[in-house]
């Protein structure tokens, strides 16, 4: 029975492209980290400079609403930074797929 499970698992790995998926996830994670650092250390300071020489990550909106001594505060700068990181990561992954022509690998050849 264990032999059948092992064969089934190896067939699954071979047929479903699990190794390729794992490699893609590893590369995607590394690209995501690289893009995150570029956005945090290069793009955000430029945007911060353009909007008044302040750090974008530390931009807050103070609502004036209190519960006890705690004020409701929204960190809108961090949200903008996260959106920039998301868009930059999507752009980098798109470029990698397009340049490596990975988008054409799954199409059947005529």
C-alpha cells in the first residue's frame, strides 16, 4: 500500500508540474523581496521628497476620534507604499514572463 502511495505521489509531481511551481514560487518570492526593497529604499523616498520632504511610511491621518486615551489613526503612507510595491512587483513578474517567453509555453504548437 505504501508503494502505491509513493508511486501516486511521484506521478502527481511529474504530471502536475509541482517542481516547476516550486521553482516559480521561489523566484517570485525573491523577486518580490527585491522589488520591496527597491520601493522602500528608492521610490518611497523620492515620492516623500516630492510631497514635502517627509517619509511616506510615517504619514498618518489623525481622525480626532478617541476611545479613552487611544486615538483612531490611519497610516495612509504605508498603504500607498504597499500599493506601489504591489504594482511594481506585478510589473517585474510580467516583464520576466514576457522576456523569457514563458507566456507562450503552454500554448499548443500548430
